[in-house]
């Protein structure tokens, strides 16, 4: 009896334990966002648990044969993987996992199974867990998309384009084919962005991108590089995918207005640079670089055009690179000298001043014109040490002359915008003036008009500070930039230098004469002194005298000369 009592107690205890376990499992199931499918092979029984209805609402599964109902719930291409997962053979069954997509087109499900076996190795029980991973999967897809495509236009992004272009180049190498790279840049895009706002700017980029995507194909890659720049690569550019034909289509499209969501209509122009493998370059990045270089050339030559990277451009480019390298050495070894060109008053031909002009003889003994190397120095930054050297060297020479010759005249110095914009510029020049003890009223800084316009506020503020110290400011090359007389009013300048291009044509061209006369007249009214540059003939001199120009500079009265030759000249003046 005791024995029976003991067994009943034991059974009760076990039952209690079982109910507790079941409660625990039920709780776990209820709070799980997953769904479970439990298969009991022995009893041929199937149970669906936890969040089943979320994944498969209305699908009731009670027996093993019902499980086939699930095939209709997934996208076609996932039926086979799902069947593998549900795999119902009792032997050689393996646990596994996989990802399927439901018919709703949105829901991604990760399935994972676990199996119990009997002593003979037959499966007795199996559990399959279904987990919703849509959020992760969609994010992942987006990341994958962003790795290859540009969000704004849907075109290839720069990185992926470069990879695909590398494939083109590799194939072209094997097959002796040509690959053309077209660098397409919208003209005056900044004006669109600044004037109409970046949303409109984006819209324009998107619409043009959409049009360009029409060229995309097996042999044509279209990408959005950034901002307003697209790059197109064409494998074997012939027929309707020749560069000329693609350019023509683009040109025709952009002449027609783009309709914006603001209701505005906008037409565009683009500048296009083209470089071809193998003629222009042999590697992917060089090809893109060359196409970009000629795109800038197209911009410089008035925009709305196409430029090809050809032999003369390649030579110019190589020459610039060699100048660039030599320039860095020259800065180090200070391989420069200063020349000075006299300026004279028109009325009595007395010396007004000297303009300091830099000269560079490279290591091979060649003279390289400042018109060539100054722009390169401005680009690579060497203009800063060069500019400082020019200031120091010229002002030092000037102070020596002032000690030797009792003659009042002006030293004019060309200042590059890069140099002028630097914070330390004013302190720098004041320091040199102090060091050589020269009179700031006898120093004149020449600044070009185009530079002034680009950074108007900052430039004029600095000009005012310099003028407060007595330094003169001269507007160089006047007439080559915006040529607007109206903005001259109120400019903090003392002198206006009429560009040589006017003087060159005054005699022959009546229109130029009219403009030159207006410039001189206006400048006088505004109280500026006028200097005509590049005066080569007596005829020009007489004409300038007639129209009331104050000073002249040019080969007629004096070429740029060495420091020693200048001293001879100064000797005569005294
Ligand atoms: P720029 O300031 O307009 O200088 C005048 C240029 O015209 C000089 O050329 C001068 O030699 C030349 N020239 C003067 N009179 C005549 C003439 O009657 N006929 C002809 N055909 N040419 C004449 P250069 O010395 O080759 O200088 C070219 C430009 O390089 C200068 O133009 C200036 O913008 C820049 N530059 C020269 N030296 C410096 C410098 O030290 N610093 C900076 N930042 N730029 C400089
Ligand atoms: Ca000058
Ligand atoms: Ca000039």
C-alpha cells in the first residue's frame, strides 16, 4: 500500500512538473515573435505554435501532408528551398536553415530546423522556426543598392562605374577595342543652385540623369559622379553609340526645356570632355582624369561644347606637369630673378614707376614666361612662397635704389589672388616695408579685375586696410574681365591699368577706340590715375595722349629689364 501511495505521489509530482514546463513553454511561445512548426513523425501529427498567424494566417496544418499548403505561401523561386527545409523523409534528414520570401513581396523569413532521432537514427520529432527578418533584409538591400547606385538619379555611382570601366578597359586590351569616356558637366549649375535653390538643382540633375540612363546598355555605362557631373563610358563607340551621336542626342534634349515641379521651365547647356582608350590613356583613372581635363577646356572656351583629348592637349598637359615639377625645385633653389619695366607719364615722358616682373630660367637654361608658370604656381600653391620672394626681393632692390638715387617713383607689384587672400598677407607686406624702411606711398599693388569680382567683399576690405597704410592699389588688365564701368564707382583703388588688348587694336578698330575713350573718361571722373599697357608705337602713344591717358608702359619706351639696367636708367632721371 505504501508502495502504491509513493507511486501516486511521484506521478502527481511529475504531473505538476509537466504542467509547470508546459506553462513555461506556452509563455515563451506567446511572447515570441517567431512561429514554430512542430512535427511528430511517430504520431503523424503537426502543431503550429506561437506567432503562426502573422506568417501564415488561415493556413491550418494538422498532419504531415498538410505541410504542402505552405508552398503556395512563398514566391515561386522559394518553393524548392522551402521544400528542402520541410523535408519529410524520416531518414537522412538534416537540420538546416534558409531564407524565403513570402508571396506578399515584402516579408523575408529565416527558417531554421532542429530534429530529434531515435536509436536507429530515424527522425522522430522536428521543429522549424520561422523568423521575420524583413527589416534587416530590406536595410541590407538598401545598403547594397547604395554601394552601387546613386540615390538621386538611380545611375551607377562613381565607385561602381570605375569598377565597371576597369572591366571595359581590360576587355578592350584583350580585343584591341576602343573605350570612350565622356565627362559631362552642366554649365553654370551653381547659378541654378544659388538662384533657384538646391531642390530645383537636384531635380535638374535627376531629370538629366533620367535622360542619360536611356543610353545605358551592354556596351554603355552611365554614372552620376557628383553634383552636376555625369560620366559615360562606351565600349567600341560606333554607330548610334558613337561619341558624336550620344553628344548630339544630349544636345538636342537639353535645348528643350526641363519642366520643374515648381512650374518653371529650364533649358541647359553642358560641357563635355572626351578621352579614349588607348589613345589618351591606358588606365581607368587616367582616362577619367583626361576626360575631366578636357571638359574644363570646353568650359574655358565658352561652354556648351565638346572637347577631345588629343595629341596637342596631351603635350600641353605633359609640359605643364614637367613645369609643375620643375617649379617645385625652383622654389626650393630660388631660381628666379626680378626684371623691372618702366612706366612713364604721358605729358612729359618722365619716369612714373617700375613694375616688378618675375623671370624664371629653368635648369636647362630655358626662359619660362610668367604667363605660363604663374597660373600653374597658383594651382599647386607654390605661388605663396614665390609671391613672398617677389615682395622681399623687389622691395629690397627698391630700397637700395632709393638710397642711391634721389628720385621719387613708384614700385608696382603683381599680387596673385591666392597670395592676396591669405590671412597673413597684410602683416607680411607691412613687415617687409618696415624691414627695408621704404615709403608705403611709393608702393603699388596690382590686382586683376576678374579676381576682384570673384571675392569682391573680402578683396575690397583688404584693399581698404592696405590703403589706410598709404599703399596704392591698381586694377590690372582692366577690360579683360567683366569690363563693367559701373562697378568701378566706389572701388578702393588709385590706378586703373587699361589692358594691352585694347591698346593693340585702338588704331585699327573704331569700336575699341570708343570703349577705350569711355574707360579713360570714366576713370578720370572717378579720380583714378590711368596707365595704358603694351604701348608699342608712337601712333598709339599720340592717341593715348590725345584722349587724356595719364601714363604709359610698353616696349615703345622701355622693355622689362634687369636691376643693373634699371640703375642706368635711374641715373639718367636724376
Ligand atoms: P602683366 O601684369 O599684365 O604684365 C605685363 C606683361 O606685358 C609683361 O609680361 C610684360 O613683359 C608685357 N609687356 C609690357 N609691355 C609690352 C609691350 O609693349 N608689348 C608686349 N607684347 N608685351 C608687353 P610678362 O613679364 O611675361 O608677365 C606676364 C604676366 O605674368 C603679367 O602680366 C602678370 O600677370 C604675371 N606676372 C609677372 N610677374 C609676376 C609676379 O611677380 N607675380 C605675379 N603674381 N604675377 C606676375
Ligand atoms: Ca601687372
Ligand atoms: Ca596687365
